[in-house]
């Protein structure tokens, strides 16, 4: 193994593919869905007590031991960058990967790591399912990072970790050849804010349309990803979203043969009457349920509810 080479990528499946293709060195999968939960400028992603870790544990995305293990690995690899002669950044074009790419570039700038020793391999090829020869071929198109890449990524990260989503909009409008997939990814991120039309984020709205009274959760997830231009959402987080839509005094969907708090993957889903009204935009979800969630640095809660107008590509505050 060449310990002077570091490969950073999105997750374990990509690491397995790169190793199978014959790449050697140190491998670090980021493994964090940054499109959900708080992002803060000063958060230390190498710390066991980071805001991200506390959120992941609170949401029960992973057991305590697993979160501690992954954080320790990240700290061991990134805590001292001096051994690495070159760092390869392998990331896809979707929202999940582009947010990770922005954070990694921002982190490398903070560590004053020479950008001339950073190679970008950013692609619309899904790395986890790519053939070995496709991964090898990608290295022909690697791009050397520059101070401009660092500056742009840090500027984007600063906007995303701020409390005003209006600051996100220039990232959509100002397409840049340095990070060409960022504008579309940020636009997709904006769509997860409550819609001005019915108060649902885009994924939840699409889920209600796809359920069509009688679909199994796994089939809905498959259809949802089929409809995405750049699929980014994993099944675990999607199923948690369905559980939220099923919970509380005003559910939008339910499972007739199952009344437990957790989703039953073997039972079909059905839309409630309120779900039908919200789906058809006859009712606004935020008239019934007040949000308490984080998107980037924006905490959506009563008194601070931002809605997104996809047609106009702008935000507006909701007065409740």
C-alpha cells in the first residue's frame, strides 16, 4: 500500500470499487448525508462531539459505536495531512456528493494543504456501481485543484452554513467551470425546503404522488430514484421520511395493516385524506404541522419558516 496517496470519496461502495480496480493508498469514505441536519461553519468534523455527530446519534442513523468508529477513522486520516504527497477526490455529481466535495475542499484550505497536490475526479458516473475499467479511465480526466477551487468551495460552504437561505441563490445562478455540478446540486437542495405551494419538500411531495394507494415502501423508493436527474437519497433516510409523514396527529400517509411507529416494508402505503388535499395543493401542510428541521445552516421552526418557490427560484418567509 502506498501510504503517501489518499483517496477521499463518498462511501464504502466507492472505496471497494477503487480497491478492486487496483488503486492503492489510504482510503477515506466520508459517509455523511450532509443534505439533512445542521451544518455549521465552525463545526469540527473530526471531533466526537461535533454538531453533526450529535445530530446523527439523535436521529439514530447509526449506533454510538459505529459513529465513534467512523469519526476516529476520519480523525486518524485527516488529523495530519503531512504524509500525503497527493490526495485524490472522487465524487459524483449529485447533491449527496457535491456537499461532501465542498466540505472537503474547504477543510483542505483550512489545513493549508497545497492545492497542487490535490487531484479532482468529479463525474456523473456512479462510482459504487462502476466497472473497474471505467474507474481507471476516469483518472485520464483528473483535474488539479487550485486556490480558486479552494476559495469557491469555502465561499459556498460559508453560504450553506449560514442562517439565511437567500444567500444560497447566487450559487445556483453563477455556474462555474471549476465546480460545474454545484449549481444543480444546490438547486436540488433548495427544493427540499417547504414549497410555497403546499408546504412539502420535493421528495415528500413526490412520495405522495408515487404511493398511489397500495405501493410498497421499497417500490416507492425505487420509483423516486428513477425519476431523479441525479439520484442522491439512500433508502434509510427515505424510509425515515415516510415514517415522519405517517406520524403525529396529522399524517399524510399510513399503512392500514400496521399501526406501529416504524415503517413496515412489507405493508403497502396509502395516502390519507389530508395527504390527498396537500398533494393536490388544496391544503398547505404548514397550516397543520409546524416544522422543526435543519437544512444546511437554516433551522426551520415556528417563527423562522422559509419556503421555496421552485418556479421563481427564490425563498420567502412564511408568516404563521
